[in-house]
C-alpha cells in the first residue's frame, strides 16, 4: 500500500466501522424501546450469574427468578449483560425485573444498564464520531 493511499484506507475503515456502530446502536435502541413499551415490572431475585465467552471477552448475565402478574413462576437468564461487580452486589438480592408478558422468559433487570438504552446510544455516538474522523481525514487529504 503506497503512502498516498493510506489516508483513504483509514477513511474507508472508519466509515465502515462508524456506519456499523450507528446501525447497531440504533437497532438496539429500537429493540429496547419496543421491549420497554410493553414490559411489566415485578420483584425478582438474582439467583446466579451466567458467563458467556472466554478470557477478556466474557459477558455476564443475571439469572433471574420471579413470578409474573398472572402467578406463573419463571427462572431465566437476563438478555442484557452487567458488570461483574454489579452482579456480585445483586446476588441473592431482590431486584425490579422487567419482563415481556407475551414471553416471560424475555426479562431483564430494571436498572440503568438493564434497560439497554444508554449503552446503545453511546455505541451509535461512537459510530458518528468515527464517521466524522474518517471524513476529516478524507477532506484533509483532498485539500
């Protein structure tokens, strides 16, 4: 790769990653808002932690036990991840649980990270910044 094509390479890479991050963030925000619009809240207990992945790429999900408003007992794994310290503090504690009344196994802890909107918005914002940096590199190379 010649030195003159290097800025274009970085521009394209930043654009692709930027667009991907924006798409993923917007998609996650929409899914979270859709879930939150119909979710019901009940008290539940964090009965364990499910670890997915290996090494530094581990994600931790709360194992939840709760009873729906209809009286159906449910034990499921939250589908939003949490930090290890946050889950350690919540272990065997009563927490507010949001669940989908059409599919009660689709549940998450009603917390800042559990609602899933903040992290997804941040992901989209990072994508916008990457796209803008790529554009700035392209403009600087043209001028």
